[in-house]
């Protein structure tokens, strides 16, 4: 007799629990629902439905991948960020909920700027999936944006995510190593850059070290290389009334603030994440 949706959900939860996965019930629910394209409600209301052999095999294969530490959203190939469905690829970081705090914070300044400006221009450096820029564009119809990345794979992914969410007319993908190939001036420069010190990357969970691209994690010997690169040239690209918004590591507030102050910026705001760690810094020209 074939398995039901409920049977498969229970099997996934059991195997994940035995393997010591941190949140087995959530991972089981996300994976089974995602693979069967069921909403959370449908997962309950259709729990007695029987699976085809092909569906059962697909889920069992996915369970094996999760047991090898591949994150659920990598297996599904997409993740929602700020209400937008975003495709993932090998060279993109999986957008995390904490990064939505950067979007929330930058939006406050953009909405204020929009009162005086008919058009806003945003630069998202190290855009990856396009998550930050596309979230800002979806909330600011008066804005257009550039997503830059050194990775051609990431830029293809960002372009496809812009099209998927109907934002392609206001989004441009540019291959650039920080500011090297950037042109124009911007009301907001935003980034969630690599900020983990090289010598501690191996201490991270295998879900990160085995599946997130190293280039999106490694911030150099002290984790600050990207902030130094952005601070070095940001003043040439930011408009006089513009802002720089950055995600940071939990212990980097003072160091990143000092880097930007040395290049003529002042810190406007520091924001904590859901775990009460420093997570976002906002700067403007001093």
C-alpha cells in the first residue's frame, strides 16, 4: 500500500530527529510541503491523500540529501525573502530572515527620500539572489536598482528572480568587483557582504560550509575586507543625501563604524537582530 502525505511527514520527522537535525518537525514540514507544492493548510487537509510511487521516491531522495546536511531550501531550489519567492543557485547565499532587518531599516530612509525625490537609485553590492535590492524595489515603486556581483552565476539568478517578481524593468545586474565597473550615483548603497573571518569558517555548521559559496562567506583574516573595500570608494558613488546600509557580524559594530568614519561617514543608526545581536549599520556622509 502506498504512503499517505501524513505517513511521509511522520517518516521525515522521525529520520530527521534520529539524525539530530536541529528543528526536525519544521524541516520535515517545509520539505514535504515544498516538494508536493502544498500550502501549510493543504498539508493538513490533504494529509490522508496517497502518494504516487514517483512522489514517494522524490521525497525519499530529498530526505537523503537533507540527512547529508543540505539545507531544505537548497533542496527545494528557492526561498521566500520579504514576501518574494527567490530561486537559489550554487554561487548565491541563501537569504536569511536576519537580512530582512536590513531591508526594513533602509526602507525607512528611502521612504523619507521619496518625499523629495521623484526617482530613487539603489546599488546592492554582492547581490547574490538579488534579495535585498528586489525587496527594496518591491516596496518602493519610485526606485530602480543595480545588483552587482563578481559571480556571473549569481547575476543570472538575480536577473531571473527580478523577472519572476515582475521587477525586471527596474533592475539591472552588473558584474563588478565592488566598485570597479559601477557607474552613476545612488540614494542608497546596500550590502550583505562576506564578513566571516577566514580562520573560523571551518567552525560553521556543515549546512553552511558545504553548501553556501565560500566567496559569500569569507571576509578575509579579520572578516572586514569587504567593508574596507566598500568604504574606500562609497563617497564617490553616494548622493549627498544618500545612505549606506550594511549587514554586519554580531561583534563588528565598532570596527565597521571606525572603517567608515575614517572615510568621511557618520553612523546614523545601529540595529539589532532577533537574537539581540548587532546586525545592521546605517551611514551617511559626515
